[in-house]
C-alpha cells in the first residue's frame, strides 16, 4: 500500500479512474474514511482495507455508503477497528451481494461485535475468515442462530 495516501488523495485518484475500477485496495494506507467525498462507486466489487490502522467505524460506514450495493469481497484483516456494536448499528450497512468477509487478525473484535457483524452481513455470506480474533468467541455459543 501507499502509507501517504489520504482521503483527499483517494478522491483525486477515484475521479481519474472512472467507472472501470472493480477492486479498490487500500492496504496499509493512512486512510481514515472520515472525509471521503460524497460520490457513489457502485462498480467496485472488492474493497480491501487490510491493515488500515487509522480506519474508523464512521470511515468504514462512509466506504460502505460509497460502494455498498456492489461489494462482493470486504477485507478488514488487521484493521485496528474498535467496533462497538452500538456504533455499528447506527451505520446503514446494506451489502446485498457480499460473499466474502475477511476479519483475520482483528484483535479488537469482541463476541458482541461479531454477533452484530453476523446480523448485518450474515444472510449473504459464503466465506467468513476469522483467525487470530482473540477476544471473539467467548460467548458465541449463546448467540442466536443467524445464518
């Protein structure tokens, strides 16, 4: 990735790429997602935010708002998101085509967060990658059936 890429730089790049871009890979960048432009990128099918240490929940909501209807692959592996179920519920997540959700090494993910993620994303998922999510799983046996 390009660590120096910012939200404004991303906007400029997206305006140059047009609607041909199918995969947006922002791995290991300084992207927060907080000041993303009010654009719609419905042709993006893969959104890779792996190891984006500055990505916030609101920033993730903004990315989903921009790309949501077409996303089939969402990679948040290694992102240091502090997902709070109440904040996540406040976002409008609608990913009707999401098939793969990659959460490997999301060490801040709790069981409650995981339940909320499954409630939101579960109906369409075919693959869920969870390794190294240390805080997740302690109370999953009590979780209602979601899938």
